[in-house]
C-alpha cells in the first residue's frame, strides 16, 4: 500500500483554498454551541427511545393526556415535550402537542420512512464517543455493549442499516448501469436492500446476498416482502475469513460499507477475494465513506473514521487513492469514480476484471 500522506500538491492547494472558504466563523458562542449540541442529540434520542412521536401519532395531546396515557412523571414529560417543541420536532398550541410533518414522516413507527432504529443505534454508540479521549490515547476500541442487550443492539443496527439503505438504494440502483449483468454478489449485504433494488431496476438480474448466518432470517423476510425470493438468495458465511461457499462466478460484486470495518491489510484482502468471484469483464463496485486524499474531507468520512476507532481494532475510512490501490492490487483495471454522492457523502468506485 502506498503512503496515504502523499498527494498532488496542486490538488492540495485547491482543496485547502476550498477548506478556508468553508471554515466556520469560530468564536466563543459558536464553540459553546457545538460543545453543548449533545443536549439536542440526547433530547432526540430520549424521544425516540420513549416512542413519543408514535404515541402522539396524528393526534394533538396535552401533557396531562400524555401522562395519563403513559403513566410517566408529569414534570419530566412536560419538560421533554417543551424541549421537542423548542427544537421544532413538535408543535405546541393551546390544544396541546402535535407532530410536525418531519416528525410524522421520519420519527413515527407508523411511517414507512421511519429512521428511529438508526437513531437508537446512534444512542447505543454515544457512551463510547464521550470517552473518545481514552480511545485516542490507547489507540484501540473502548465500545462496550453491556448497557444494552445483544438482541436490542442487533435490532437497532440491522433495522438502522435497512432504513439507511432504503433511503439510498433506489438512487444508487438508477445511477449504475448493470444492464449486461446477470449475476450479482452482494458481499456483506445484511438484509439485502441493495440487491433488492438492483434487481428491481434490472429485471434480468439475479443476486446472492452473502453475510453472517444471524442475518439470514431478516434478509430472507425482507427479500420475500419485495417478492424476489426466486431471484435473490442468501448464502451464509464470513467474508473476513473467506468462508464463502459460492460455486458460481458473478458479473458484478457489490461491497457497501464493508471496508471501513477493517484495517488496510484485511480490507485489501477482502477486495482481492471479491475480485476473484468475478467473470472476465465483471465489475467490482465499492460503496463507502471515501476520504479525499488529504484525509480531512469530507467531514462525515473523517468523523466516521473516529467511530471506527471507538468500536473496531483497526477499522477506518479510506481515501480514494487507497481504495484504488487495493483494486489495482486485486488485478482490476479501468477504475473510475461514479457520479454519485450519498446523503452522508458516500461514493462509489468501479473496477473491471480483465
């Protein structure tokens, strides 16, 4: 692997100029606002965990009615409802509290666009972020799951990944040309959301979702929900140890948010192994939070790298040049960055097997 510190000087100058233009106007007020922003975060987390927005639903409820409905402490609940109104997640009138349109769309379980599971997953991560100084000085993960059951953690993570993928997969599927592909491997595909949307966009495509056995029930249920059980199949195994029981070759392999969980050597091995599953002319597509070669942008990818420090032994966000090197080392050619940017600044690199 080449040094991640080397990059084109003219490119750096251009990016540094852009960074300077985007620099916030830091002063004590803005710094203290950032320092205390977790107040808003924790208010949102508590409301989602208590399912406030689903309880209110389409109604307008007073604090007293909410207290009677839930049995919770009146003082605490009223303060939470007022704070949610203050940050515009609820509206407050003389008649009581009601959901905003955004809260009804994204924070109520009655909506198909609900993202509360990912918010709950973020809540589970919060303790480790508070102790980041320990992870930085130790150089290793500090995240523990003792405060939440394995089942609750798994549900929040899997459903959160599903919510996220459902929001991005349709656009990803439309942005890629898979018209010549007949067989696709969704490596580490979890519930198979991307495989589902690739198949919906390409009627002749079949797919295999490859992931851990614990993911199978959720994946097969999700695939069946979309009526694609005859075209998408689940294969159980661990791509990090190459326990991949696949006898067929594929026209395309999709790795979405897989590499960042591993260190450079293991990530490169995963890319190489995925490349080996392809037929000549097949394409490997890598979707991840891709850093610029300066490694300080985009903001989300740089912050996500810290998330990997807190929770994994060697995971990190990778720069575009680092991923390109992995793909080249795997024997892929014609490596290009696709014209796609996700809601959290994710990107896609494509390479072809000669």
